C-alpha cells in the first residue's frame, strides 16, 4: 500500500477503503429460503469465556462442550450429532452439534419445554456451573448460519448492535450466581418471492435469557413457566431441579439477506481507529521522508567525495602523496568497510532459513489481508479465514524454499542439503510443536477447544504432502539461479570491528528499531487481541490492511537507518542486526500481550496462564520472523544500492 505525501489524498484514501470493503462483500454461502411452517434447525456450539460483567476481566481461556455433563443441557433423542465443520473452524474450537429445539418458520411458540423431564444438578454440577457463570461464560447457538446474539448498546456511539453469544447466567447484587434457564428467541425474517411462491429467509437471531425458578413440566405434557421475579439458583449443598424452557417469536424485517451480518459487525469507538490510523500514517510519511532526506543528502555527499578522491588517487602516478580535498587524505565512514560489507554473516544457514520462512509469511499475510479486505473471507463461513491462512501458507512453501536457497547461495553456503531440509521443517516444526504441547494442556483440562488427534494428523499430512515438496522444489530452483553478488569484492582478511557506543550497542539499537513498527500497529493489535481472547468477530480488515502497509514501511525505514549508522561506525556485521532489529517488533507484541494479561485478564490458575503466555509467545515469534525478514531485505537492497554507486579500485 502506497501513501501520498499530501494529507488530503491520504484522508481520501482512508475514507475509500471501508467503502471498497462493503462494495465487495460476498457472504460466501447461498441463501436458504424456507416455506411457512418449515423446520428451521438450531445448532448448538461450545460455551466460550467472555469478559465478566462484574469486573470486565477475562477469567478463563477454556471453552466447554455444550453437552458437558456438568451443565445438564437437554440433548435430542438419540443423542446429539456432530455437524460437519471446516479445518479452520475445528482449530479455533468450534464444536457444532444438533439440538432438541423445535423451531418452525413463522410459527410463534410460547413457554415450551426443551426436554420432558427436569435436569437435576448435583453438588459438583452446581459448583461447576456457578463458577462458569461468575467467569462470564456465554452460550453459542446457530440458526441458519447466524449466531444467536444479545442486543447491546454502544456507550460511545449510542447505537444498538448484536453481540454473538448470550450469558449462561448473571450475578445478583450479593454475588450469587443466577442460572438462565428460559430463553426468548426472537428471529427476524425477510420475505422474498421465488416464482409464484413466497419464501422466507432468516436475517437476525436474538436471544433474551432469563432466570426463572418456578418453571415445571405438568402431568399433561404442558409447561408452566415461572414468574420473572423469582430467579433460578443452584444449591451447592443439595440437588437442584431445573426446567429448561424457551419461547420463539418471529419478526418481519426489511433487512435483506445479503446485509444480515451488518448488525453483528460493529466497530467499537471508530474514532479511535481513525485517529490512530491518521496519526500512524502521518508519522510514517514524516519518518520515511526524514530518513530519505537524511540518507539522500548524506549519501550523495559521501558518494561524490569518495568518487573525487578515487579520481585524484588514480592521477597520482609517481607515488607521491595524493592531493588533499577538504582536508581528507583517505576514505572515511561507510566506504572503509566496502571490502567486508558483503562478507558472509555468522550462521548463514539459520539466517537464510529464517528469511525464507519470513518471505513465505509475508506473502501469506499480504494475500490473506487483501482477500479479507475484498470481502472474500466472510464470517458467515465459520473458520474459513483460518482455513485460507493454512492453505495459502502451504502453497507459498515454494516461495519460502526459493528465497531461502537464493539467500544461502548468495552467502556462499555449501551445505545445500541441510538448507533444503531445514527450510520447510525448522520454523513450522517449532510452531507445530509448541501448538501441540499447548493443546495437551487444553486436552488435560477437559476443554472442547482441544484440537482432535485426527485433525493434528491432517495438519501433519498437509505439511509433508504439500508444503514440504513445494519448498524442496523452490529450493532446487533457487540453487539453480546465479547468486546475488555484491558490487564490491570481499577482502580475504576481515577488518576489526570497533566497539559500538551509545544507541549503536546491540540491545539499545534493537529496542529502538522495533518500537516504531510496533507503534504503527499498536491500536489495531489491541482490538485483535480482544477479539481473539473473548471469542468476538474481527472483521475490520480495511484498518488491518492499512496497518500492515504502515508496519512494512516503518520496519524498512527504521532498519535502513540503523544499518547506515552501523556502517558509518565501521561495523559491517549488519545482517543479523537488521533482522533482529526489525524483528524486535515481535518482542513488543509479546510484551503487549503481557500488559493485556496484567490489565484485562485474571485467570487464577497455572494452566490458563501457561496457555495464554504460550500462545502469545507463539504469535510474537511469528511476528518476529515476519518483520525481521522485511528489515533484512530492505537493508540488503540499501547496501547493494549505495556500494554500487561508488568507484572502488
């Protein structure tokens, strides 16, 4: 994404992106039209943790199966059946199953029992359920692909919106847990004409849960719903009988089927997004402009002086001392290291593997964000975003292998077999291994979010059957290409690197280089983290697209500036410093996750803390490789350019 230097054009571009996203919104599934009275299936999903209403804190990261024995929800006759899900949906913990709810298009139902008998909560079940209520757990249903939601009011914009999921229960003024055992299901429908027949489509689902103590099933099969003023509480000292009831109310709506998701896709305080993006964009424009002006002026002056000195030295044929220009008799600054700047870095194999995987991540992220921006990854296809990310990453294994091989060959590496093997194995192996270990914690906790073993095998199969062969093919092609040679020859004996001082020391330089790209994505990262850990829908891909472009520009500009100062200080070991400096953005992402943990999360258990820190570290590691590769390639192009502009004997 390119930004103009004019603020007016920048503002116009920012305003255009959301409209493009809306214009190209594709729901991703064909609409289902129902006849009047036709059965509309209601599917149940897992229970997910949310921000507790009493303190606005996240108290758990574990999801639980809807039919968990301790919850005593009514199951359909013959037992619930699993609904087919995508790979991404399974990885993100969705466990969709059938339910005993009977819903018919256009037919209102008042006070109907979910099952014929009362559910009996023993002491253990009561304790489990009360704890889930205090932790702010939400029930998740699906009707015609739409999540059942609660109606919320935005305190800033005063607009109403649908929040997917509804509360398992609430806490009264004394902190006692109240179980919601009655559900008023409000379904919006839209009339359409198909031929000579009128059809109906579901365009909205709201659930108003209530706690009613005196509900009971009568002897004749009818149901008596309790009064709203008497809440349902679960005793932790004796058995408690609970009657699950529901009502269904149909409401005609003018909302078209194609726009039914608009109610769910709510932007919390959009002014924060706009101010953040505008500030980041202006900051990046000034940063890139400042870096360009400093480097162009300094480099142009340096190159002109170096070339004049070379001409003077060539004309001095009698061996006498050369003419002095501006009091300088020999080279100084970054030209002094022209014979070492293209020297092979330490651990070239590892660096080439990292930048190869970084190039693969870079392409995957860019393509995925563009697809999402154009509306091709609709939330109506559950898990489709995660599935596309996996497939794109797998297919771009060819790019990872090719880039890794070209870089390694340009470094003069000879262990080409190890490069071919390590490129598709090392980084994906670290990610998969960490994910597998963390999944063991989820499985041991009895959470429905644990990825099944068969899905793990499917991931390994995709990895070794598709990604690895593509990476090997890319590496083979990369080694067949000529190496990227530097414009200057490398000396046989390396120069001694003087000690660095001030901000050019290793740790200060890394911290300063990584903070600026992180600042460009900080606000959007907060919304992503909130959506990820509270199981909300994230769809603001227009903002994400711009933040991604800002991060790329900032990473490249700051790393180039770092490398220039290193070379001026006669430090030619820029390769790892450039990669780690830009990659430090991933370190800040991890630190930001820890800050989020300290301010918005309260687990109170070791397992939840291990999972949160583990997944946050995994995300930070991926960002480290991505941004580090951006900084490395920007610095490499910069070094090639400046040393190709000077005359060297």
